[in-house]
């Protein structure tokens, strides 16, 4: 995609669909608040989409007009495109916000693929079940204002639950959604800018259980402040509990108490050792934990 200039109504961007997606193109024009005409030389005929300060207001393609023309173009992304600045729309046929228009176009494409049992475009990276979604700015604005974007029940549930800690698989399990279906919906929301994927994950610490000589609150475990700080930088939120996995696979959960200089040790009171049946100097895999009541 290349910016270019010409006399009169000059070009802002030109390129070829396939190398550059319509989602990215619409988002670029919306964020730049551009006014003008997007033209696509499609094999089925010329498509035109007019924007007014970043808002799509009119479209025509293959005998269709308005939103249906946009949806048809998204369903068959082919051809060279050019956006010319300043060309006014001959009429207004699109009532949806640009964000909602793009989301609905991608939603329809997802549903069409599912109904036809067609695999997703291999050029699109497949989101893993273990990926950790978090809300993007667009989703936060939509939830705060309640306008601009209309979400399906599935989309709303996943956006509400996306806290940057829970994986897609865990979100699906908690909401009763099929994990593969949740992956498809999250991928759609990531593509349209509603969600983003957490790229940093807190590292699991291998700590040795040690009987502490320090005052530790009931039900708490002491962890070195530097380990906790690294967790909080990755999660971008405060850590209040830790989950400790034993060699037999069982998991123990403790409240977190910050300690200076604890190093590679998990400091526990005598009461905690007895209640949890932990052996002194037992190695545990320790990571941040989000209590169910706060999810």
C-alpha cells in the first residue's frame, strides 16, 4: 500500500486487496478521519465506498447499495484499490457506524464459512485456545458509551470476560461456550480491533516451601517482591493470590504476602504446612491466581 498524490482529488492510498485487507483499510480511513471515495477494481465490477470524516456513508457494488454492498465486497476481497480524498458521496445509504459495519461484515464471513464448513483463510493467523485476550480501546469505549457497536451475545460475553489473565479455553469453560467456537469469535474481535491478545504471560516460579520465621497472615504465603513485580508487569494488574502446583498435580491456593529478600523460597507458617500437608523443602510451581469471586 502506497500513499500517492495527484492533481485535483488526489490519492491518499493505493494498493491491492489480498496484500492489504479491507478491515485494515477501513480502520485506517476511520482513524485518520478521511473524507473521499474508496474505489476497488473488482473482477465482478467496480466497487465504490464513500467516507465522510472517517465514517462510511455510501457504497455501491455489483448491483447492490449501502451496507449490503460493503458486506458483499468483504466476502470477496479482490482487486486493486485507490482512495481519493475529497470526493463527496452522491447520497447516504449506510446507517451503521464504521466500526459496526466492519464487525458485521467479518461476522457474516465467519458464519458463511461455518455454514459451508469452509476453513478459515490460511493467511490469517490461527488464535490458540491458550491465548489470553484483553479488551482493546475500541471495546472499552463501546462498553462505556453503549453506542457505535452492536455485539452478539457471544461477543459480549467474551469481551466482558477478557481481563488479560484468563485464556480463551478458560473463558469458554466458564461461559459454557464451545472452545473452538470461542476461538473463532475471539479471532473475529481481534481482527476488528475489539480485543487484543496479551503477549506477555507471567512466568511460573519454582519455589521451595520453607517454614518462615516472619509474621505471615493466616492463609497467606510469602513471595519475594521482585517475583511479584514481574508478574504484575506481565499482567498489568495487582496480584493478590498465588496457586502452587505440587508434583502430584494438586494445586494449593494462598493469599499473597510480599516479602523482601525471600528469593527462591515460598515462606509459609507452621499452620499452613500442617493444613496443606506440605513437606519442608518441597518444590512447588507457583504462579499468580485470580480468585473466582473476582472474575
